[in-house]
């Protein structure tokens, strides 16, 4: 037994079983999954053509990459074909010469820097396709079909079948049959998506963000991945959404706008709408400078601004301010047979002013102001607009005590049920066959 030799496939299987025994969730990591998958492909590969091998490896990696990252760069195969010989026959030898012959190290470093600049230039060439998240069963089908093709004689027929299923999946993701409103679970913050098919428009209200207290210089220099990237951008990309048509930033607070710069670098934002006066604030200008947007993309507004959109109306502010809670944008949305209201962090006094200007205002779903704080959700305001459901966006065990017991008492007194992101996770309204259904997903957000 000790002298028995194992073939490559058996060794591959034993190593995989050992790794899974040590780390059962190993294959949920994209890098590990690709490593084992592509190694298996190489074990069966008989072709000596680098071009064919490169194409085959890219075909096998495509399902896993789409399932995990939701996008694909069309130049990937070309870059891999270009980089492999360059690295093997030029970059690696130059690096070794620079290490062992110090006399040439400076000149070689310049050459390597030129190559680095060249690859950076290639990376900026447009070519990334946002595909969206494919179903897991379809990923398994694609991989199984690719392995079957390797032993089939009628390869082209099955390649066409693969291409057809990719196209069909792309169309289903990018042209869904339902509208939706999504209240993201971004911790102690606010962020809501409105995706409407009839308008062919994607609207985002706030981006969430973390409130940073006084930091030391070394802390400010660290790059911190935000919930705007891990939660909001990932969800949008999974739905095949690469562009936000209108981003409404209700007011200046970081827990509403802090993720804006990082989100803008992943998802294109066409127009940024802010309460008039906020565009002049130094804090907003700093965020804008760190974003992928510029001043010409910003539109300061009051309730006098009309977007010719009868289903999404701006009700507040009435005049220019400083982007404070009292200046918060208030938006009314007609969604199917329901009306939704979004009030940012608007305070009680201004809630009553909105009510005085729009005395016939009523809604079915109220996004409670200021994360359920006692500074918002005035009992008279809540009673008059008569919501059937309240949505509260607040972080788990937040330091502010949101939602406040006084707000919950107001809702209870009016017999209004509520959903809380800290408890229920992401909350989604979906319009199906003319009716709106409410879904919520318990999940852990950072």
C-alpha cells in the first residue's frame, strides 16, 4: 500500500477532501473555487496550444465569476493570452537580472514601470459587461455542459446552446417583469432603491454611511470598504444595474451620504439631487471631490422643482437652507396601488409644515424620519397621513437608541405595524400583477 502510486486526479480529489474537512466553506470563496476548477481542467487538457488552453480556462471560469462578481471584462481572455508570455519570457527574466545584477537594477526598474503603466492603461479600456447574478442551478448546468463538451464530438452544437442560455439569462436579469422598492439594511443609516420598469429609470434615495468621530491622521489614510460597496453596489450589480439615473441625497448627515463617493466609483451616477443650499457646504464639496462625479452633475432643489414625474413628487424643502435635518428632502412615490413617503431626517415641526401645505397627503407606507428618533414622526402627522405600514432604518444596538420608544408608542397607538432593518434585514416591495407584496430578509450587515 505504501508503495502504491496515485494518479493526478486522485491526488487532486484527496487534497480537495482534506481542505474541505479543514474548511467546509472553502468553495464559497471565488479564488479557491477557481483554483480547484481550473486545476481539474488542466488535468484533462491534452492540447498543446496556449491559445486553446487560454480560451478553455476562461470559459470554465466565466460561470463562477459571473455568479460571484456579476460582471465580466470582454478583454479578459486577450489580456491573459498577452500577459502569460510577457511575464514568462520577459518580465520574470528582467526581474531576476535586476535582483542578481544590481548595476542594471535602476534601468530595469524603469522598464518594469513602463510595463506597469501599460497594463494600467489596458485596465481602463472600456469592456466590462455588468451581467447580473445568475441562478446557482444555471451555473452548475454551464459547468456540467462544458465538461460534457470535452468528450462530445458535436462540440459546436453545445457551444451554441451555452451561448443561448447565457443570452437568455442576461435578458431575464436586465429586463425583469416586476418593479421594486428596496429599503437596504445598511446599519445605522438610510438607503432606498426605486427601480421602475415603466420609466426605465433607477432612483436611489441616500446611500447610507458610517458616522466617523475624531480620527488620527493614520486612521484617515486607511481605505475602508463601505457598505455602499459591499451591500448597495453589490445588490445593484447582481440585478444588472450599472447606472443610477437620479440619486437623491436628503441632507448632509454622513449616515445618509457617507457612502456616496465610494458608491459612485462602482456605479455610474447621472444626476445628484440635493436640498438647495447643501451644494455649498464644505463637507459636501469634499465628498464630491472624492467621488467620480463633478459639480455639473449636482442639482440643488426645493419643492418648486418639477421633474415631470407624476409618480415621484418632491414635497420639501420649501426654500434654500443648509442641508440640515430641517432641510431634508421629502419624496412621495406612487408605487402600484400604494403610496410611499420618504422623509430623510425631517423634524416634527417641518413634518407639520409639509402637512399644512399638502393637507390631503396620505400614504400606505411611511419611511419614518430620523431612523425612528423621537425628533420625528409627530403623532398628528402620522395620524393624518394614515400609513398602513412603517419602515424604520436603524442599526443593531446603535448608540442613539433608535428607534425611540416614543416613536414606537406613536405607531402602536395608531395601530400601525412596522418593519425594522435592524431586526428584519433588507425590506423589499415588489409589484407583481398590479399588486404590491412586501418581502423582508433577515441578514447580518456590518
